[in-house]
C-alpha cells in the first residue's frame, strides 16, 4: 500500500475492501478504471459526433464530459503528487457544477422540445454574458507597456468578437422563436435567458441548489456540495484549518466524488448513444481484464484461478 492510502487504513477493512485487495486494487483504482472507461467512450463518440454544430446537443454533451474528465485528470495528478486537499476540492467543485448542468439538461428534462429550448437559452445566456463583459472599453494605452500596433490589434479582436456575438444572439433568438413552445413562453424567459425555468408559462427558475439536488439525488449531499466545497473555492477559513488536519482526512475523498459522477455520466452516455454503447462496453471489458490481471499479485491470481476451477463465484 502506498503512502497516499496510508491515512485511510488504520481501521478494520470491510468485506468489499478485502475483495479489492484480492484483486490487487486500492480505493483510487476504482476511479482509474471508471475514468479510463468514460474517457475512452467519449473519445470514440467524439470522433463521430464531436464535429457537429456548436448547438448540436450530443456534441455539447461530449464536449462537456471531456471538460469534466480533464478537470478530473488534474484532481488525480494532485492526488498522485502533493495530495493538496484544498486544490482537489476547488477542482471538484467545478466538476460538480458541470455535472449539475449535464444531469439537468440530459437526464432530468425528458421532453425533446423542452430540452432543445433550454439548450438554446443556455447558449443565449452565455453569449449575452460574454458580450456584456467584452463591452467594457479597453484601458487607455500605456506606451511603456504595449505598442500602438498591439493595442489596435487587441481592439480589433474585441470588436470582431462583439460583432460575432451580436450575430450569434440574433441567430439563437430566431431559433427560440421557432420553437413550438415559444407561443406559451413567458416573456421573462427570453428576456433573462432563463434556461432553468420551472414552468414555461410563468416567471421563476430552478435554483442551483435544485440542480445539485437533481444531480446528487438527495438534499443533504446537494447542500454539502454547494456549501462545503464552495468554502474552498472562496478561500474561507475552513480551507485553512482543514489543511492543518489533512493527515486525518481521506485523500481519496475527491476521487470518490469524481468516481460517483463518472458512473452517472456513463448511464447518460448509454441513454444518449444506445446504438454504440454495447460495442464500446465489450471493447472496454477486454482492456479491463488485462488491467486487473496486471494488478493482481501472484498469490491472488492463483487463488482466483482456483475459484474458477472449482466453480466458485469470486
């Protein structure tokens, strides 16, 4: 057992953990296995669907999952090196936000027209926000810091981006007006780009806490994700005194949260890409068997083969 797992050990093992030991696995290996599976699935599917329009829902789903797995890779790198709890928690909080969006749009919302409308509103909200930010004028040029040529090039880049955003907003608004749900839509939904609306015909949105509950499946876990992890993001005192007792905490904690999210993402992938899922699953099984055999100690492998010969379930 390596040093990273040393702090989670000094307690009696469960039967589940004992079986993991027989397979030569540690707790963080569960993350590694599911992570490699989702990354592999997403990579294969992105080659087929990832080049669709930015407003294509399946392409967006794959892009967002890729963003999440990239963040998870960073969590894992920290786990393997410094095991800095605060850094892992901050990254995990970002992952949870993306997961809440994915679960809401691609799992919770069942009606196809409603989902597409929310998806368009989600992008409308994003482009409007970027336009608002880019609308701030450049600071007056300081000749000691930036040349006139660089300054003008930056200004042109900002102007071009604003023009593109204005055109994108017009295009998205036309698409929203073409939705069969638009005649029923409350005016405030378009006005505020309210992709989290509760009812199409009235004002009022699902809160982010609601989205965390939808993703987590329970209020208690949602509150933990929103409140506790946010303290690390905003640098509150808790991140300081939690750091001082890091040796008393489970360094695999953030990976366990990521692993739970990965399991749910796999379910969403299965639902949205049902035609390809079985082939992807079968191919991954062969890779997984090779990985398990490599991890197993000679003693564990000998015992496992003996069980197979005797027809006993492992």
